[in-house]
């Protein structure tokens, strides 16, 4: 297949990826919309793909950048999820 990349990860690497404390915290804090709101979820994944080449996913800055960019472009939608009158 043109453009496909094969990545072989060990079981330990996969466990580390899915048990990263910062990722788990971010997912918990955004569980009210993540996976349930297609537009926001796709945007979060898009941002992640854009920044993962220059900001390590294990850093807090990585997760902060996703939040900052989402808020910048989807403030009203996010406020709907986090306001007391939703």
C-alpha cells in the first residue's frame, strides 16, 4: 500500500502508551465530549497529529496545546459541555 507505515510495538510499549498518566488525566477531564462529539474528537486527534512531531506526548505541554487549540476554535461548543446550564 502506498503511504502506509508498519510499526511493530512491543506489549510493554503498548501498555505504556495506554497507561500514560497525563493521557489518562486528559481523557478523564474531557470524557464529557471525547468520543461522543465527533467534531471535537476529530479536531483533538488532528491537533495531536500536528504537534506530535515536535512536542513529546509524555509532556504536559502536549496536552495543554491540545486544550488551548480546541478552546481557541471551539470555545462555545466546549462551554456547552462544561457549563452548569448544559
